[in-house]
């Protein structure tokens, strides 16, 4: 079973490839470059192609169906409507799959299930990473604002924090927004 | 209070204008439709999400619902198109290297302009082909698109051989400019704003607006699943009324500044409004040195019954699919194609709303050399001009003759790839 993973994002391709290997697939090929995509695929002649649904190069793959002699005629993931829940899961996870005609449905499902799980794992990792980054930068801004208030008004750290909180509550804004205003104002006045 | 909800997919292009106006100017809300517009990154996604009911409908290339019905490129689905979102709006552009080999792209005035441009294109392609020894590459956005058929028609007319002298490949529009920059493309046929973006990036010159190839070509349609369209007629009709009002508004020149500002927003095209406005006004910057071109019907959103889903449009598209070798002609397929464009739904939705409707549902394409009054309910409808640059006439009742004639001239085959 030859599987091609078309993904310009190496981090996600890593996650997908690792998942497929864990599931026992060995013949996995990664394509990161979009120019020359069709040539690469017709050389490879994979049984299954996995692609991110947000990748506009999905339309390039459609050219393969235009002329069936180019590669053995693959069919889109959306083979029939009998398994809507899997189709929905795939769309939600953002996985597109192309499968060579004639392959057993159970085999397709196994691969697709792995790909869906891995795509979801990757987006969860991404959003965790973003949340952590955002939290860290917010904390930094709050620390800087506290420092500015302590220096300017001779407050203790607790008092500076209490003042930021009180102002944020009074204006129904986020603590980090008030802190950012303090930092910006201090930068302008310095 | 909205009684209806519709999720409609779109690709960020200037010709999503009517859908965007329907939502942003509250034409949809006024008809009780909560219109949710979902931006998509590929035509394949659009097709699949409509086919599987994740969207109620979408901004589709006019050939897409036909390809869906015939099962080309995916499993067959019964798609219908009851409303045309725009007529025209494409252009053929070439790289600066090819423009130079053509001896410039400045068009001659008058009706011979297209023929002259194509003769120059052929000379330029051959000159570069001699130098390189490999075919030149032209990009189109999708295999089933009027861009592909218009470009192939032009290349065939210019006597260029697909496969040996030129190749036509699919390149997603947002990647066209990069492909040109990387030297992977020598030209393309694409919708706006991508021609203008390439000109502004100093990479391309516009050779021919689509309107100079066929003066009245269907471009995008509202594509839906037949099953949904028939079982949700109240919602569909309310949506069509909203789209009609949005199209009337969007087609008026005095609204183009506002419309281009709205389309420029991050949720839609996320590009400068000035670039978007060029297509709406038909005032294009043709080359990086700033040469201007004015084309009256560059993009038609409503006038001349532009939103009417003429069945003959679908039949013309089917004929191009056959010419391009994408599908073999059969009476059963022809019958299936006749079910796709739905003037009956258009009439049922917009007739009671007082919209002037043409008397016929099919017409001979390419027969009108000027603006011509036609039979309509209120008697105030003008159509045309709708000529093809090469004088072709397409009679929807003579499809077999058209295909035979196209084959006999040797210019009929659009090249299989």
C-alpha cells in the first residue's frame, strides 16, 4: 500500500506520517513542493493520496481525473454517502483523500481514520501552542505594566496588580488590554 | 426575523460580488434569509461540500454543476443552477517574456483586434518554443471551467498544438502569480482580480479580456443539489429574490466604489479595493507600464438578463467538454445536461416578484451583433451583443452539427491536455 502525503507544512506531515507508521503502513511518501505535483504523483503512482482540504492545490489533483490515462483513475474520498459520519469527520478535521479505484472500502476507512485522528492531533497541538504563547506574552505585558506602576506611583507589586484589576473591571476590559495600554502610554511618554 | 438559513460557499474572486452584496447590503435579510457565506480554498471543496450537504449551495464555475451531473471528476450528483452570478469577467494574460516575443500586446482597434492578438500570440509562442524546445505552459483554474474552454478555443484558433507547442495545466488562482514569477507559467486565463494582481506585480500583460473572445459568456452560477432545491423551495425562492436585488444594485456603476470596498475586506478578497474596482468598471490596467483598457461588458452582473440561466449556456458548455475530450457525446448525457440549468425555477421565483423575464429559455448563442430587443413579459428586455470573435454560431438544437463542423475544420478539437 503506497501512501502519498501532500503537505507543504513539514510539522503536520511529521504527525501524519508517524500516525500511519504506527498503524503499520510502511510505504509513505511526502510531497511538500506544489509545483510539479502532478509529475511527482504520476511517477509515484500511490494507492492513496492524503491532502489538507485547505490546500488550494487540491484543484490540481482534479486534473488527474480529466484524462484517465495520466494515472490510474483515483476517486475522491467522497465515494458514496453511506458513511456520512466519516465524511463529516474528515471534512471537520480538514483531510482530503484520493483513493485508486477498486480498493476495498475497509482498507480506505482504516487509513482515513488514522489520517483524521492525526489531523485532529495536529490542530490540537497547534491551538495548545498558540494558547501557551498568548498566555506567556500576556503575562509578560502584565509584569511590565506592574513594574511601570510600581516605579511611577511608588506602589508595591500587590498594589500595582490590584490597580490594574480594578481599572480593568471598571472598564469591563481584559486585564491584559489595560496592561498593554499602560505599557504603550509609558513607551510614548518616555 | 429570518425564516430561512442558507450556507453558501464561495471562492474569493471579484465575481462573488452578488453573493457578498446580498449579505452585506441586507438584501438577503430583507427576504428573511440568514445568508452565511463560507470562504473556500478550492473548487473541489466547493463541489464536495455541496454534494454532501455541508453547504446548501455555492458560487460555482458554470461548467461545475454539469460536470457533477455527468459524474466527471467525482461521483455523479444531481446538481442544478437556477441563477447566473455573472457573465464574463475573465482575461488571458501572458508573461512579460512572452509579451515581448509577441512584439507587444497593444491591441488593434475594431473587430479584428482579437484575431490580431491571437496571431501575435501564436507568433510569440512559436518563437519561444523554438528557443526552448519544450511546450509553453498556460494555467487555468480548474479542468471544468470556461477559462479552460475559452483558452483552448483561442489556442486552437491560433493554430497552436496542445501537447507539443503549448500545455494547459490547472493552477489555483492565488498561486498563478507565484507560478508566473517562478517561470513555471507563460500565461493564463483566470478571473479577476488575478490578472490585475499579476500586472501590478510587474509580471504579466493582459492580452485579451474574455469578453473579446465571447461577448456574453456565462461564468459563475449558483449551484445547488437538486434534492435541496426542490424540497426547500420557499428558502430557494427567497434567496433568488435577494440575489436578484443584489445583482441590480451591484451592476450599477455608482455602487462600484462601495462594492469594491466591501469585497476588499479581510473576510472576502483581502486585497486593495482599487484593484477590485477595475474589473467592476471594466477599466483595466493592461500592462506594468500603466496602459489602460476600457471594456464595456468586461464583467456583467445583471443587465441584459445576465442572471437568467439560459439552457443553451449549458449545452454550449457540454459541447466544449466533448470537444476537449472530457466526455463522449451521447443522447443520454445530453438529456442529463438539459436538467442542469433551471430557467423554470428562475421564472417561478422571480416572475411573481415582477422581474422582466425573457419569453424563451434557450437561444442561439453568438447570433446577436448588437443590442437587440427580445420578446419578454414587460417588453423592455434587450440582449446582446453576444458574438464569438470567430463568428461561430451555436444553435442548441444543432449540437451534433456543431460538433461535426468543429471536428471537420480541425479547429474543433481543443486538445485532450
